[in-house]
C-alpha cells in the first residue's frame, strides 16, 4: 500500500497527539509509528476532527491549535486542493459559532491560530480570506455585548493582522468600523480603535480613493476589493481619501488616547505620526496632546514623546531642557527598575547622536549643558555609573569642540569629578568591573576628541599639548606609585594606545613620563617586583633612554645580594630571572653602544654576587653576548622563537616546526569533574561556616602579645586585626630585670615556672617560622572524562592502537585561602597517570571472594594504580579556625596543551588543628608522661576562674615576645555508653591523652593496648576512686555524675545529678597553633559522659561542640 492509499484505521487519541506533537518539535516530522498507519496529508483532517469532538479534552484541543499554528507551512503544503482549505474554514466556523461560556479560551485560541495559518500559508485563495474575514466581522459587529467582549477584542486583533498582511483589505468597510468604534463602550474599544487606525493608515499609504466615514457596502457578507480579487487589474491608486474626512478621522483618533494601554499607545502613535506628516498637521497639536506623558514612570509612554521629538524637533524648541531634566530624574529614581534607569540614559545618548549627525548640535547647546550634570552617584549601580560617565564624556567633548572650551569646566577637573564615583578601583583587584569602568572612562576622555577617522582634523600632537593630557599623565604616575595593584591595568591601558596607529604617540609619551617621574620615586625594595611588567614596556621602547631603568635595577639587585633568610631561595631566583628578562628586552630593542656601560655593570654584579647559581650562570651568558656579539646579530639571536623565520635548509628536519598549543578556557572550565583532589582522612564535621573576629590576640579572651627587647607586662588596648604584635610606649614598660614583688603560694609559683619553661619552646610567629599543619591529600585523574574532552588534541601515532591511559606532566597546584593560614607553598607533581573510573564500594570480580583487612585496602588500590599522587598542603595558621583552601592547577597534556583551572576546595576542620604539645629539648624520655600530665594540670589551673595568674606573662622562644593567658570554660554532656567514648578516644584522640584516673577506666583502657606512655592513676583526687573500687565487687559503685550550673547573680551552684555510675576520668591536651590550647577532662560514666572543656582561645568552642557530637554521638 502506498502512502496516498493509507487510510486511518482509528482516530488519534490524546496520548497519540502528545507523542506526535513532541516528534514534530524534536525533528520537524512524524516518526515511523505514524507514517506506517497514516498519511501526512491526512494530518490536518485528523486535527480538525479532533477539534470538533465534544468529548475531547480542552488542553489537548489547545495543544492541537498551537501545533497547527507552529507547523502550518509543513502541514498545509502537503494537503493540496481547496477541499482541505474548505474543511479548515468550516472547522473555524463551527468552533466560533459553538455555544460556549467563553471562559475556557478555546474560541480565542482558535481565532488566533487560524488567522496565523491564513497569513503564513500562501496557498489560500482570496475566497478563503473572504470567508475568514466575514466570520470575524460577524463576531465584531456586536458592540457592547459584554458576554463575548474578550472574543470580540481578539477578533479585532485578528482583523488587524489580516489588514497588515493584505493592505487595503478592509478599506471598503472603513465607515462601518468607524461606527463600531463610536458605539463600543467596553474595554474592547482599544482593539476597535487600533483596527480602525490601521485601516486608515493603509488607505493613506496606498492612496486609495475610498470614504473613511461612510460606505454603501454592507459589512457582511464581506467581499474583498475588486482590485484584490482580480489580480490582473492591479492596485487602483488614486489621490487618496478626502482631506476633510481624513482630518475628521484624525481628530476623532486624537480624542481617544486615554483609552489605550502603554503598549497600545506605542502602536497607535507609530501610525498617527505618519498620518500627521501626510496631512502637514501642525506638530504643536501633538505636543500639547502628548507631552504630558513624559512625566509618567512608564517607559513606553516616555518613548512615545521621544518619538514625536525626533520626528518634529522644531515643534519642541524650548522644551529640550524639560525633556532632559525629566530623563535625568528618571535615571536618579531609585524606586524604579534599573533597566528603566539605563533606558533613560540610552535615550539621551541617542538624542545626542541624532543631533550630532544632523548637524543641529550647535543649536541645542542646552542639551549639552544638561548632559554634563549627569554626575554618577557613589551608590549607583555600576552599569548606571558607566553610562553616566560615557554621557558626561560625550557632552564634554562636544561642548568643548563647539565653544572652544572657554565657558566650560576644564577637562582635567571634570575627569577628577568623574572618577570620584568609581574611586574604589584603587583598592580592588585589577580584574574588577569597577577598575574596568574607571580606565574605560580615562580612555574615552583621552581619545573622544580625536577619532580614528583619517578625515578628522584633530591631530595627536595637539591632543598631547592639551591640559587634559597633562592632568592624565600626572594621574597615572600617582596611581602607579601609590597602588601597585593597578600596574597590570595601566600596562594594558598603555598597550592599547601603542597598538593604535593614530594614538601610538600618546602611549609612548605616557611611557616617557613614567620613566622621568616615576622611576626616581620608586624605592629599592621587594615591592619593586610589582612594576616589572611596566619595566618591560619601557625597555621595549627605543625612544626612552635606558639609563634610569638600568640604574634602578642595579640598586634593586644590590638589595637582593644583601638579603638572607630561610625562605628567600625560590623568591630570589624568581626576582633575578625577571631582572634578566628585562635585560634581554633591552638588548633586543636598543643599540649595544647605548647600553654597554650601565648594563655591563649590572650583569657583572649579578654574575659575581647574586645568591642564586642559575641566575649567576644566565647573567654570565648575557654579559658575554653583550661583550662579544655585534648589536644586529645579537638582536637576531635574542628574537623569540615564534618570530624567527624558518631555515632554508632542504631537510625536512629544519622546516617542520613542532606544534604549539595555548590554554583553551572552554575545555578547562570544569576540571573538578575529572581531576579530583581528596583528603586521605575525611573530616568528622564538614564545617560550612567560620568564626572570624577582628582581634583575638587582645583583651581578656586570649593572648596579649607584647614585644620589646625586654619582657613587658601591661594591659594592651584593642588594635587593628592586621597588627597582631604591638609596641607599648617607653613610659609604660617594666623591665624584666626589676620584676614587681608579689605574694604567692608555692603551688602558683610551681605552675608559673612550669609554664615559663613550656612557652619558651613555642616559636614566635613574627620572628621565626611558625608551626606547620600538614593535610595529606590525593590527586587523581579520571581517564574516561579526560579523554572525552582532551582526546582530540592527542597526535595520532602507531601507539594509539594500544589502550594506554592519559597522563599529565609538570602539574603545579597553587593554594590560597581567606582563612588566616599564612602563605601556603605550591605543590609540584612531575607526572600524573590517569586511571579508570573506580568506585571504592564496588569490588572487582577477581577480588570478590578474597578476605582483605580494611587497613590494606588503600595499599591495594595503590598497587593497582588507583591511589593517585600524594599531595601535602602545609598551613601555617595564625588562628586555629576551620576554613577552605582554594586550589588552582596548571599542567601540560601529552599533546603540549596547557591545562589551567580550579579544583574542588580542600576543607580544613578544627581537628586538623589538634597537635601534640611541644616538648622541651632537655626533657628526659622517661619523664615525658609526667611532664605532659603536669603541663595539663598547670594549663587547667590558669584557664580556670582563678585570678592568681591573671597578670602573668610568658616569654616565647627568642625572648622578644611575651604572651598572657586568659581562659574560658565550658561543659558538654554526652548521652553515650562508656564503650563508645573509650573506642572513639582510642581511635581519634589517643595521641592527646595525658592521664587516665579511676581503677575501672584504667583497666579497660590498658586492656585495649592502644593508649600508652601516659600517667595512670587508679585513685582519683580526693580518694573517691579507692572507695568506689572497694564497692565494685558488690555492684554498689553508683557515685552520680554531677553537672554544675553556675548562676549569673551569685556563686550559688545547682547540682544536676544522673543515676549512672562513674568509671573515671580521661584528660586530653591539644595544642592549637600558633600558641593556644584545648583541654578535655571527660568524666566517663556507664551511660553518659560529662566533658569539661577549658581553653585559652575561646572562639574554638564554636566548633568543639559539633566535633564532640560527630565523634561520640553519630
């Protein structure tokens, strides 16, 4: 059976229509399941039959109507012949004439869809158009019928679209439409008026000789104009409608704008303005009628007024200031949407461009004067600031060009005022949007007066002599000297000028000014490295004498030669290499005779005295090249590889160049999906917040750090958080050689002596390296997603047939964090091999029957190549707080492609800050357990509420800084059995246990064999353990745990008792770098444990509570 012979075996169901519509939306044609049973030509008939079914669901009917509208060109091209079009019209008539309540929207959607099909498909004849128009006019010819007012409004819109598609279609019934507009009183009058206005507009445009206010032709049945039915006659144009009727019609239309919405007003005025021009109507009539709309907050109505202003500018003479003032107020109105405020500025810029192009800008000086008053506010959105700055620049340049700058504000002063609103760019990063806006304004101020056109009479030399350029030079020099962070932006700004053929002199002049005025101001310090990009541009310009730059680099190298320290090795190499790079640039762009004296002295200094060996060798090579090789040959040798012409040797070895790839950001944006940096030991608590205080080193809640050549004791005033170590006035110092006499007992004296000995081994963070915290991670590369993204770059070789995993070379991981972790060193991985996707919870088939210890699992993974590369993140905390370490990666693929991007951040928890307390070097090994126990007792005492040690300070290592302790207490009740507490302590906190008291608890922990080398006390303080151990045999060991609540008004204590027995205490001491402590004393009971907490760094209590719950309760 052929396609044309197929007949539908059954009507389409709702599900079939849903699938069919989805197929069309996906591929534009039906699939095999439909074409095997039905023909495509019958699809329209199936749709019409489904629409006429009463039991068919309404949502499906609406979907079918939209489907016919969307794919009308495909569907109706297949169904040829007028019979299908007749059934189409009959279906529309049946739907429109059906008795419905009008609330379901089927009739309105049918009118819209069928009209759209009629306009889009060219195969419909004039007879079908007449039938549809006749049906619509019959529906429209019921004015003030409230029941179907929505359907009548939609019918008017459909007629308007048909009139726009077939101009002049309704010209013969214009008189009837005018009567309907006068008779209609519902909200549908807007649609009637727009329909009548469209008919009148087409009559005037086509110059049809018809009457607009009266007609002898009946409204229904409708007949198309004879020139439209008979195509051979063509359009019968005349002189147009009668002028009196047209004026009367226009007067009627101008009386009805209050009936329109803002969108309808836009369309109405788009047709009325050409009519007014055709009638040569006085534009003042339109201005009086519609100028008041400029004061509304609707942007559509404001656009209508601006549309009239551009069409009739002479009629609005004297009103420009009012319009400009209103647009300025709109841009400042914070209650309206930002997009409307931006639109007001775009209108202003459009008006200025229109006036400038028409040559009438000189007559509208008031517009330019108002434009210079658009000063951006400090709190304006950045997009609004950018547009206001552009407008001020445009008005200022145009005003100076017209008036000669005599009556206007100087450009330099105006530039300073413009930059006030974006002054934050001086402290923001170079890539910030505010910095981009500021330098974009500088560039516009500089070159707006001198365009890129060859016909522009202004010259670069005249611009260089202007006061604006002089002010801008001083501004750039000041910004460069005060804000090193802006150096890359200033370099880009100058490069943009140099790369422009017309403004190249401006960029070179900027470099000369920087060389003359900035280089003498720069100090010989490490901050000079920030200016190296600028030094490269100065070295590339052969119009600038190199003597100042060479002298400054020589002074800088002298400071590097004198520098010594534990962390300057790699930094010295980097700085020395940068200096040699500038020397190479000088050799490549200047004559050797011009450089020889100063540059030979600099290179000799580096090759003799520079600390780094590699830099010395390279300096020696450059010095020999400067001395032995002539200038022209030296420049050819020092040219970059990509500028060297290929060799003329006949061998292919010399002509074939290796491929060079650059970084592709489109492929590197999602590195974290296939390159994983994971912690070896996961955190117990995934911290999603961090407590950060402005100054934790002062006051009564931590250490007060005092620095001097002699230890000082005094109260420290709060200071800025960036200044952790503080100097006291000379008059307030107390020398350690004359201590204050105090009365204290032997116990306090012993505690103070023990703490002084302990703090003397804690490093002073300011004068020496701090204590490191190492987080071990693993870097893994998933082969499958990596190959899907980067596989196309790999060169095809004979080894492609072998299934080899991908690899990364020379991987560099850089770490940064907003938490106070100090400078985090980078990690370098020479080689990283890809591995297949591996799920640790799914074992392979070979090892599914093996019995493997849990601790051996990672080693087995490493043997199989699944372990990845080890990565150590070394932190030097300034405060023991959790945080996130951001990771950025750079690597080279096998094909030479550069891979750059960000990986998942590494979380840092409070448990990472737990370290074993430092041990004095002279402490004997056999007394280490008792030392830690005594240290715990001493810190427990001073971190309590006792004030006997409140004014004591303890010198840190080196004796230059002292610390004072002020502690905080807390308590935590854990409703967990003793076995859980003991097991969790053994597996997670065993290195920090210093003592265990209580006979039962001691016996249990000793049997475990995990905790060793601590102090075991079978009898607790006060002899309570002895009594409890004697009663343990009879089962009467039921001393209650007590949770003490301390009131705020007095020292009264309320005891909260529990009925479970007490086994003993576990004492733990955790050192929190750089110099804080956290102490736990756990009263372990059979059914619950009471944890007493003391610390000299109270913010850590915000994280300890969650940590204890995750450790014992989860």
